[in-house]
């Protein structure tokens, strides 16, 4: 079954995002290498009033990397209820890639990219599979599902968006257990590959259609098949499988950092 998805970003919002990224570069004396949508708009199930969660990677000028004292490696620019922007410095991002941070891999797979240095982004995406840990990804997604379920889905009336915040990580676990590697960021792609129960698929499709026209705070009655799937998945014994372990060599990340910083100096 196919599932609906949309990544709505109007021209005015996109222009504002690009202007804010340019202001980040000016104010902090950095260069933005990559910027994407990381929240529900990137996942493909945004409500009409969903905010914009812009996440980016950036590099400093070479002298920044030659200081004795450690410097801040995150830039946060929460602006208002509509737009939230924050980013990681490149060395931090590469350190997180080495540790197989699932969030970074999701950013690189976002269907909604605001801007990117094509060469750096291609290098990062090419390196990602070698550093991805199925075990760490599974732990990350299962923990996320359990936390959101306990907080938001135990009543008779539930917040619709929170169903998707539990379903998405549980389907990512299914994807990993099937040996497919890194789960896709877009929810529709994830569901199409992992949901074969027709009743469950029909409810998920109905939930998506409802979520995409309802407000972020909208509540509704439980979906019985979705709820049963969630409870069964959370109660299941952890899979002890022969998961693929990361094979990436840290030295290639060092080279990428060196090359990118040197390119910044040449510019």
C-alpha cells in the first residue's frame, strides 16, 4: 500500500530560512555546508500549523581549530513559534558519525534540503553507511518509541501526532531487524516497506490523512489496530541478531575535516 506524504515549504518560508542561514554565517563567521528540515515536514506528515525545524552543519575558518581552549561547537537560533534553527560544527558532526549517531544520518537523508555544499554533502553521504551501527540505531529508535508511548498514548484520547512519533521509530526497528541498513527518513517509504498487515496499513493511511489536515495539538480516539501493533512491538523481546557492525575507519573522517577546513582557507 502506498502512503501519503508531503514536504510543504512555501517560497516565503524558504527565503526566510536562507536569510537566517546567511545571518548565522555573518554573525558567527562560519560557512554553512548543509541545511535540511529535520521534523515532521522532513518526515512527510506535517500539519498545516507545524513549525519548521531547520538543522545545519557548518565549518569555521582554520584558525578556530588551532585554539588551546575548546570552543562552542553548536549554534542555536530559536526564533519564534514558526522557525527553529540550530546546527553542529563539522568536527562535532564527524565525531558523531564515528559514534553512529542516528540523528545525523537522518539529516543527511532528509528529502527537504535548503542548501548544501554539493561536494561535502556527497562525501558525508558516501561515508555514512560504513559508520552506521544497526545495534545503536535499534536501541535509539526503540527508546524513542517507549518514551513517547509512556508520555502521550496511554489515555483513551490521544494526540494524533504522537502516534506517528511512536510508529515511526517502531517501523525503523522493523526495517533494521529485516537487515535493510539505515532506515529512510520519509515515513511513507518506511511504512510501505515494513507494513504488510492490510488493516494496520489502512489505519496508518487514515491517521496520516487526518494528521496532515489537523492542527498539531489535535486529539482523537485510539486507532485499535495501530494501538495493538504498538503494544505488541513494545512488549516483544529484543532481537539478538547478527547485526552488521560499523566498518568505517576514523582516519577518513580526519581527512574529510582537514580537506574541508583547508578548502575554507583557500576560499
